[in-house]
C-alpha cells in the first residue's frame, strides 16, 4: 500500500512536470512574453542561487551531477533487483521515482532557460549595417590588426607560445565580471555569477567541450585544460549564458563585446584571437593585396605558434566528440536554434553578394556584416 501511494505521488509529480514543460514550450514562442519571463524567472534564480554558487569554492553543478548520477544508478539497480525478486510494486516504485525526478528537473530547467532562447536581441552600442563605408571598414580592419599584432608581441609567452597567465578560471571570471558590470541596460541581469573551473575537465576535453552552464543555479563551468585564449573566451561566453543570454550567437556576441572593449590586453587579445579571421574575411574581399600582407605578418608573429599549439592540443582530444555534438545539436534545435551547433559559427551570420564581372573581369562585393564583425568594426573605427 505504501509503495502504491508513492507511485501515485510520483505519477502526479510527473504529470505536473509534463504540463509545465508543454506550457513553457508553447508560451516561449512569444518574444514579448519570453522577455518578461526571462527578467522575472531567470534573473530571480541567477540573483539568488547564482550568489550561492559564486560563494562556494567548488563547482556546485558538478556536485549536483555526481549526486544525480549516484541517485539514478541506485534507483535503476534497485528497480532491477526488485523485479528479479518479483517484488513488482517496489521495482515500479523505484522506476517511477526516477522518471518523476528527471521530468521535474527538466521542467525547472525549461522554465529557467526556454524563454531566454526567444527573447529580444541584446542591446549593444554598435554600428548598424550601412553606417560604415567600405573605406571606413578597411580603416577599422587596419586599426584592429595593428592592435592585434602589437598585443601579440607584447604578451609574455611560454615555450609553447601560449601567453603566460597564472590565475584560475575563477580569477579570469572575476576580471570578466568587471567588464560585464559595464553593461547597465536592464536587459542584463544586474548580478553576474562567477564561473568555476571543472574537476571533470579531462572528460570535457574528450567531449570537445570547453564550457557548460546550468542556468537554474546561475553557474558557468569551464574546462581547466583548454588552451588559454579558448578558456578566456569561453568563460565570457558561459557567463553570458548565466545572466540569461541563451542563444549561442548572442552569447558569442556579448562575450566579444565585453572582451574587445576591455583595457586588459589579455582579455582583448582573447577576443581578437577568436575572431581576427572574421576581419580577414572582409579584407580578403575588399583588398586582396593588403590581406596577403597581414596574413604574412600573422604567420611570422607569435600568433601562429600559439594557434598551432592549440590545434595540437585539440587534435589529441575529442574521443567522445560525436556524442556531445549529436546531443548539443538536438538540444539547440529543440530550443528554436535552427542552425543547431552551426549557431556557434559566426560565418553563418553574414551575407556576401558579388557583382557581375566588369569588362576587365573585376568583381565587387556587397557585404552585410554579422553583429560580431560590427562589434569589432565599432571598437576600431570612430566616426568624427
């Protein structure tokens, strides 16, 4: 009788969780409602549980995952044992407890995150397409590349060519938090939780993952093994998630904005390393000769050694990459990101329209820049 009552309770909890999941999935399609819900629900959890997770000297997310795995294994084993002993009520009770718990966790996660996937675009002080002529874009690229190469040569590096930084992920996130606090629009949560380094970083490396954020507790987690610039940019990206910026392209955009506008050379360099290729893409269309010049300078600079070192690191990892890629792709598409994991690639967010060749075979290009390219252009070109 006791087990039967527990199964009824589990069934009610599961049914309520399913109702919440369906309601959130339907309501989150409305942008205005999603914006209000994000500010009401996500910000509330971030401002409360995010403060708790930030105060702890370890990753709360990893602790919760370990507890969840142990509890799930216990319930599965107990279910199998009870069924083997023909104690069907006890076995089904364990099974329904597991199902109800999973559905409740999923429903809370969706309540916190699904609305944030369909909110308005982040408000940033950047140029719009059409505000910069191609000549002004070229000047912005020149200024960008000059700063990029200057900083690249100025940074102290180790024998692998990687910039020297002795701090932890927590130290990095404290620096990046100061940059996020400059975003004063109420679109952004006024509390920015600290990111945490992960004890399970070796597993993350094999999954080809650098960061993961569990938004209900407002905690960003970062792979400690990742190369430095990857780690810096991902810390900024995951911290964007932790304050309710869920679309991957938006998290990349805001991370780029806060890093590239920093006075800290290392933070700015991480953003430049991540996206200098996007400036070079534009330059390749507008001035091929200058593109070749900058490519030569980069190949002769410490940047090339560092990039080769990063490539060697990731070449030795990723044994479980296909698994993480498969599930992440499904997750993103379920939340309305039609490009799936393609949402991480800024190359999917610009458009290039070539003209018909003139009498001499020359082609010109009409370029609609991505928001990240516009962020970089804005930082490195100021209209008088």
